[in-house]
C-alpha cells in the first residue's frame, strides 16, 4: 500500500482525470416563468364534471410565477382539476431513467396531493385521461408529488423512475411503462393536476428535467450534507458500484448511489445499507475473497481501513459477519490510523467517510461495517 501527501504532476493528472465528470448534466427547462426564452407556455385550467369544482391558471408578471388555483369537489366520486399546456417542449432525451423532474414552487395548500404528467404523440389529452385503461391510450407519463409548507419557493424533485404511462403499474414493477429517451425527446403536452377534495393553490416558477450525473463526484450529496472529503470511487470492488439506487429509508437526492447515500450523506447517519447485502447474488463477497488476508479500503479516498482475517480463519470471519448481517471486524483487523469512533458509536474514516457502527459483543470490540463504504481500491491521497 502507498499513501502519500505529495505526488508528481503525472500522478495528479491521472487522479484528476479519474474524478472528472464524464459529461456535464445540464438541466433542460420545460417551463420557466422567470423569463427564459421559449420556456413559457400558455396553461389553461380544466376540471372534472362536478358543478362545484373550478380551476384557474394565470401568470403573475410582477412575481414571474404561474399560479394554479381552484377547488376539487368530487361529490363522492373521484375528481380533479388541471392546468394544461400544449406545444413543442425542448428535447429532454438526455434525462434517462436516473434523471429527475425538478420543480421550483410553493403552495398554500401543502395537504393537497399534486401530479405532473407529460405526453407526446397522438391525442395526448386522451392518453393522459386514461393511461392505458382504454385502447391507444399509452404514452402519457404521470407521477404524484407533494409540496412542503413553506413561505419560500422550494425545489421538489421527482425521479423519472416514479413516472409511468400505465394506470396502477409502476416503473419499478415493469420497465415497459417507464419514460424512454424517445418519449422525452418529443414532449408535446404537460399537465399539473390535483385530485384530492379541497382547495388548491400552487405557485410555479419553473419545471425542468435534470439528466443523471455521470460521475461519482456529480452524484455526491449536496455540499451541506456531504461528510466525505473525496467523491465515491467510480468502480468499487465487489460490484458495489452496480447499486445505483439510494435504497435508504429517508429522502436523499435521486442522483445518489447507494454508496453516496450510506457513506457520505449525513441525512442517513443512523441508517445502514440493506442487511446481508454482502450475500446478494450480484455481490457475493465471500465468493470473491482470495485465500489469505484481504485489505478493505475506503470507498472514497482509498486509505486502508481493515484487513481480515487476522488471528482467526476465513470461516470465523464469515460466521461473525453472518451473525450480524454486515462485515464484522475485530480490534486486530483495524488500521487505527484511519479509523475512529465517535461518542455515539459511529465509525468514520480519516477521510470523513461514515463506515458503520462500533458494537462490542461478548468477544470484545466489534466494528460492524457497511460493505458499500469499505469497497474502495487503494489510491494516492493528496
């Protein structure tokens, strides 16, 4: 292993090249009432057949917002009000499955549930009204969202994987209902709707499609939540980099990978990667370990953290790990110069990476680690 504080120019250039984004993720503006050329479309209010429901959409030119207001009165039946715009929207095909729709808005009715729909092709109004429940009604992609109570405009992100063009079928369940690059390239119809009985008031500044970010640096958590001093490495060992979704029980940015969320995002501090992830067929940690001692490196900066097995055999290491559900290391297996434990028992690397928890048992000190955070390759730390 080699950890250095200085390196020559060629090494620095190689490190920088590895960490640079493969491409810039530039948001594609669909609607912008703040003056962006070509991105302010005319919206019209629509409502259900209830005599009491009403819908209105108008522009506040001084505040540069579109205001969607009304009331849903379903009279005991499913109801809705909508704000609808048609036209030739910008090509957003760069926003593939890992992208997101980003709305800048605020609401006086945070209890209301809203939906955003987009469609292309033939009869988009028909498609959005039926979404696969009638013949030839596919091609309108819909997802729900809520707006937190706030006096200021907030950014609401809807991952594209949340959209579906088939009623009652999610993109996660069936890939054929997910938005495609072709459907994103030819958006001709956009709807904002409210379907919960009650008042509706929504102020919209902009709607954009944000492409996925193509580097681990770009997929890092926002700066205020990022505890890591380095980006997650692009090709982690044990196939950890294949886990692109941040499967944690708290909201994080949709662009984050599992390693970004678990190892770097401070919002997930008390949560771990899925238990027994190391046993998953696509990971299979113990099938990939060579005989002898294996060194585990930080998934961001690459410093050595643990080596195992030490003073025990591989079967003992595996049994200890299996008992708890996460890779478990003992005192003799720790690179103490790079591993610290805070007063609450959380374990961190010298690069700020959150590694897991310190949970002593009857055998003594035990470090219960997230494989996602110790799957790095040895790197030069500068």
